[in-house]
C-alpha cells in the first residue's frame, strides 16, 4: 500500500483530518506517571488509546525524546512499535526535520523508516532534490517537506522575492512538479498564514499538506480549511499537540485529551 492510500484510508475510516502531536515533554507529563520506568511511553500509550478512533495520524517530535538521551530514544521506539502493532492503519509522522547530504541521509532513512517504522518524516528542502533522494526514493514512505512554516519568523527567508515569486512558492512548485515522481511528497504549510496556504493549494489539488499552527500557535481553523481543502474536501493533515495532550495533568488526562481531540475533529468537519 502506498503512503497516500494509507492516509486516505484512515481519513475515510475515522472521518478525521486530526493529527495528534506526541510532543511528550517529560516536565509536562502528569506527576503520577513520572515515577514509572517509561513515563513518556506510558503517557503516549494512554493518549493513543483514548484518541485512536478520532485521528488520521500521530506525530511524535523527536526533540522531546532525544532530550532524554538513550532512554528517550527507547521510549520513542516503544511508542512507534506500539502504534505499528496495535494501530497499523494509523500513519506515524516522525517530526525530525532532517536534511543533509545524500550519504548522511541514508542513516536518517534507516533510523526513521527501518528502525522506528515511521510512515513519514519531516524534511528541510534547502539541500535540494539530489540530497533528499534517499527519502524520496522510498516510494512506500512519505517525505513531508517544509514549505511555509507556522513560526513568526518564517518570512525571513521564505518570503524572499525571486523572479516575482516568494521563495516558498518556488519550493512548492519544485516539489509539486519535479520531486513528487513517486507520489509520496507532502508539504508543511502553517495555519498561521492562510493566504499563503491558499496560494500553495492553487498550485496542486492532489498533494496533502501537514498543517501545524492550530491551537497554541493561534491559527484560525475556519480560514485554514477555506484556504487549504482540496476539491474532495480533504488534502489536509491538521496537527495539534499541546491543547490535546496537555489539556489536563491529573489522572483524567487521557479522557480530557479525547475530549479535546473530538472537539477539534467536529469543528474541522463542520467546515468541510
């Protein structure tokens, strides 16, 4: 099964465009879990079990696991193994933002796709298609490439004008026209810039966008959907982390996470 088929299947099954970010910062995990041997994994497992019928993807950010050293990497591996074994139909997006020369990327590919069994990984486009070839050549896996990011300083480079186009437009066009030969590319386009999202959507109806910025970063959901949905009222993977997973820090945290995920799913579907 190709990655795009897997994404479309889970969206149809769960009727959801919600991606839950597993940004499981140890300091924010409920106190009663911190004494366990693997607190990040136990936290993630309960979040996953509570929300698995409401999502189209999970997105662990490697930074929150790498920060814990060897133990954190083990808990990331345990999380990915749990998902692939219990919920194999739900894609895992590894938020690692990798980019390097091609030979080095071979190592990143093995870590993300072969060791962790992630379905997709976030990537920087700056080194070009030749460097990212080890990712792009994995036709069964997704390359989620940064295009117009959600952070306030994104425009410092992404809005630079070149031949009457913004740099992010050139990146989008290059990926859409030249890099997506295996139909396994997605773009990262932030919800905090709906006009730019609309511009990029006008260049491709079929490509999926990973959309951060809803929730804590203040992206407008209605504008995001109006700007980014494709002709099938799909094409977006809307990521939310903190407002879902850290909605409550008591023993009721998983139930509260489910409540917030359900709320986001219903609000998205209201505008689809």
